[in-house]
C-alpha cells in the first residue's frame, strides 16, 4: 500500500489561507458604508390615556375597605 505524500500540504494550506485573506480584503474594501446619519429630532406626543389621570381598582392598596 503506497504511503500518503504530505510534503505539499504545507504550501497548499498556506496559499489557500493567503488567497482567502486577500479575497475577503477585496470584498470588504468594495463595500459601501453609509455616512453617519444625523439623528432626527422627533416631537414627543402626549396621548391622553385615562389610566394616567385616575386611579383604578388595581392601584388601590389592599388594606383599604372595599366600597
């Protein structure tokens, strides 16, 4: 049975890693990055909700007698 020749593995793996590195660098360098967007000033709108202005049964303390 012939023995496996591993003498070329080092150069093959090294050249593959270098090629992948170069390809990724080229791919990343062609990527278009957007400029930093300016934050928009949004107006805060207050909605009138009934639970903000009055107490409900859920919020009453438990020690008070029920009506």
